[in-house]
């Protein structure tokens, strides 16, 4: 007997490096949202504005509050919490 169970996992923590921040955000946000999960993005301390702008666009697109969240900060203390 083989069956597939389609349900969201929950919250996906995504850590974005400093190189190619917009491309990496798209690679991590799109599959998580397509599967019905919410996302917490931890951006690099060197490129935080790109993620904040993407979140502004997500808000303007009409996504519900809390679906995509951004956490800014240095890697060691902030990334450990995720």
C-alpha cells in the first residue's frame, strides 16, 4: 500500500548568505510557500535591505501577515536561535 500525505511541515527557517541575496531568497521562499509553510528569513548582516524590500513587495502582493518574516542580525547569535 502506497499513499502520499500532503500537509505543510510548519515553519521553515531560511538562512540567506551575503552573495546573491535576491536569488537565494527566491530559491528558499518559493518552495516553502508553495507547500503551505511559513518562512522565517535570516539575512546576512551585510545585505539586509534586499530581504526587507522583498518583504515589502510580498506585503503589497496581499500575503497574510506572518507568512514571511525577516530576522536581521549577526550570524552567530541570531542564526543559533533559528
